[in-house]
C-alpha cells in the first residue's frame, strides 16, 4: 500500500495534464467529400476564388506552452478542415490560455501509523488556433504581399508535424 501512493499521485497528475483537446466549427458553406489532411495548406490570406466552408477553432492538450502544442492545435485545424473537404485553412490566430492545475495527496491514519500530505499547483497552458476552412480551386495563386507588409505573409505556411 505504501508504494501505491506515489503511483496513484502520478496517475492523477497525468490525467490532469492530459486535459481536454478538441475542435469546434461553424459551417459557412457547403462541405465537400473528405480529403487527406496532408493535402490541406495553411494560408495567411485567402487565395482568389476560394470558397469559405467553415470557421474552425482547435485546442491542444494541456501542457507547458511548447511549440509542439501550437503544432498540435494547427494539425487539428487541418484534420477538421480535411474532414469537411477543405484543401486550405486561412489561419486567423494562435494563442494561449492558462489553466492552473492542482494536485493534492491527502493524509490519514490507521492505528499508530500516520501519513502526511502534499499539495502542488502546476501552472499549465493550452494552445488554441482559429481559422477558416476554405476550398481553393486548382491553379489559384496566393495573393502577393502589399508593399511595406511582412515578406512571405501571404505564402502558404506548413507547421512542423
């Protein structure tokens, strides 16, 4: 029983850190047949002739604010877009939200034996990404950046998987 307490505490911490990850969508147009997520391009501006399919939001699992969490949230956007038949996502933004997670281990006694307790607060974050799933017709060219804008701002961006 004595060796079980650390195992139980570690299991609870793991469950709390796993957090909730998910997506949400608001349909803006007609969905198409699903495609492979690897075919979905990320854009900072919609190419000419593209059609809006849905507004999407995705979140990563709770963690410590890593680039991997951002990549996971964007990958969720791509998977959701692909399920709707969209071959592009106009990335609207990526942000973080804090979620303080607490872990406590209680105390108790049995006969002459007494056990102590421990409480730990672990500040964690969840990455969120928002975008618009679009269908881009074949041959469409991404808009060129305006003078004075950030170079490469309108070129498709692929996050690391």
